[in-house]
């Protein structure tokens, strides 16, 4: 989870048995988008974000043929949380 994802989303996913690691818990909350995506890839994790810039970074990597584990994107206004 990047820093733009509310903690309530993390809790809701964990209650459903999803293994979630936040950037804050990992100590990577201050990394720039490219470095954060590299960190997620190093850990073998898909990065969940609500940040449009990370989508652009992912698209750029795809265009260049650079591998990364993946991005899950949820628009800030289109996704609600239910616990």
C-alpha cells in the first residue's frame, strides 16, 4: 500500500485475509514513485495505489519493457470502504 491509501482500506483488506504491507510499515513512505515501485517489485508484491502518478510510472515501464510486479489502482472518488 502506498501512502495515499487510507488505513481503513488496509484494515478492510486484512479483515478479509489479504496479506498487506503498507509503505509506512516497510519504512518506504518517503520513496519517490519509481523507487516505491522498485521496492514493491523487490519484495514480490503488487503495489496498491490511489496515485495517478504511479499509473504513469507503470505505463512508462510497460512501454519500455521494464518488468515490475504490478499496480492495483483505485480512484479516490470511485472506491468506498466497507468493514
